[in-house]
C-alpha cells in the first residue's frame, strides 16, 4: 500500500513539474491564444451589430459611426476600446478581420498646432494611409472608459453636415441635424472623430525616416498625395477625400490652382487661403499670394503655436498670434529677417512653415529677391541669403522628384551669378 501511494505521489509531482515547465516555456503562446480569442469574440460582437450601426448596410466612410457606437453601447475598458478600434478602417468604414495579416502601418499626422504626430493606423487598403495623412488631422482628447480616463489622439475631419447638400451620394450613414452629425462624436474644437491613432506620440526622426522610406507611406503616398482630389482613382479613400472636403470651412488650399500663375515647382499656383471665411491673410481676392508691389506678400506661411511670434520677431505688432491655425501670405522681407534672426541665434528656430505649392514662381526671380534685404528698418546684413536658402531647403524636402528638379534649377539660375550665396552650405548642396 505504501509503495502504491508513493507511486501516485511521484506521479503527481511529475505532472506538476511537467505542467509548470509547459506553462513557463509556452506562456507566450498561451497569452497569444487568449488575446486572439478575445479579439475574435469582440470582433464578432461588433459585426453582429453591423446592421444597427448601418441600417441600410452602407458603411462607406463609416469610421464616424463605428467609433460612436463602440463608446455609446459597449462601455469598454481601455484594452477593449483599443481592440474595437482596430476592427474598422476609419477612412473607408470597411471591417478589418483580426485574422488578416499586414493590416497596420506607421503614419504621420498633423495636429491642430501643425506638430507631427506618429502612430499605428489599422486600414483595409494602402491608399487609406495616404488619404488620412493628407486630408485629416489628429486632436488630443481625454476619453472616459470603464476603467478610467485616458488621453488619445483621435483622427478628425471637418463635419460634412456643415454642408449637407454636398455629401457624396455614395455616403448614406450620416444623420445631419442642425448642420451637425448626430450619429458621430465631436472634439472640443468641433471636428468630427473618425477613429483613433494607435500608440500615438510626437514623431521622432527615426519614425519619420521609416515612414518616408516605406514603399507605401513614402513612395506610394507621395505620388498619390500629389494628385488633385478630383482626379484620385483607386481605393475607398476617394470617397473619404470628397467627404473630408465637404465642410463649409473646408481647406480650399486643395483647389486645382491658378489659371495662369505658376508656383516654385513650375505647377499651377495653389491658393494660400485655407478657409473660405478667412479674409485676413494678405492674399488677393481669390486667396493667392500674388502681390507684385508693396511688401510683396508671396511667402505662404502656416502659422502655428511655434511661430505665433512671427510678427513680433520681425519688428511688427503681435498680429500673428491671431493667425494660429491659419495660413498667411508673408512679406518677402519679413520672411528673410525671420530666418536670418534664427540662423544668428537671436530667436528660437522654427521648421516646416511653408506651403510651397502656394508660393509663386516669381518670388525666386531676380527683381523680387532684391526686396528681401530691406524690411522696416530691422533688416540684418545679407538676410536675402537666409530667406532664399531656407525656402529652398524646406520646399526641396517637401517636393516629389519632378518638383525637386524644377526647384533646384530655379534656385541655381538665380544664385549662380550671385557670389554671396557661393560659400553657403545650401548652395553647395544643391548647385
């Protein structure tokens, strides 16, 4: 009897040792199986409610409705909320089965202060990355979930119900009430939420390098995003693009361009004016930086919280503080002084201010740059060099292959005979 009990005891000990080692060495696989099961269950729950979210079964550009339904009906924890918002494409509204492979990409978005915010985007097809990066913005908000309050960067567009009659016929899921989407969630600024940016953060240089060198978010998106909105073909994002431009305060800088003026890339000059109700940007009656006399307002400048002191830094009043979040046609002399002060460490450096496709080609002509060395008595010696070189560097980095080549030729034609440029890093980089 004793030997029998001893044998059972030894067997139990061996089984415990076996299962302990099995758990230790297979814990990762077990955890993955549990997570996959959780994903499957949550995904099936969301898909079961598909007809409630979209009664006519048309989910085109339905990220708005998915997002609201998840918050209003599931009372999710943070873990669940993150998962639910991986199961649909915020651009197209397409469901994304968690069993699919290769369903997310690292992308860069602009926030309302023009900062670069990077994060993971779950999508149905690759054009959606590009359309989201160009036609949407992120906004940081606090979201109350079952287990606490959490900060998220949410993906947003102007509410298309502001101009309901222009919503594309292919989009039927938006319920408009008093010029506002009633079956959607809005941010404190009034923008409409279409989804979330996962694992969001301020972009590091390695983030940007990864995005820019990717075959999708770099090469493919650069080509797609240089195409005018009404000429886009391919991908459900085409519908989203049209929808994102519907709002009454839509970004009119995406319009096709001037009928006869060219920009510094040799293409049709784009308007600098972003919003139709903004009339204080020193542009002409059609929103272009086309002034040919006076202060020569030809530099299309995106005013952000980083550059809100532009007017003070260039010896003017504090008017630029009221322009944050908007574009402005800046004077040639003021732009040059601003960059000369930065290069001389008199003020903090700023970056990425220019809307290059809205800067006219004639701003790099000989007769115009001679205006850059004089500005309201505050000019610095040879500030023309800082103005031209800063424009060249920013706009070259933003251009596609053909735009870069055109701009480089334009720059060289201007500077080859002006010896004051010849000892500069930028001249020797691009000559």
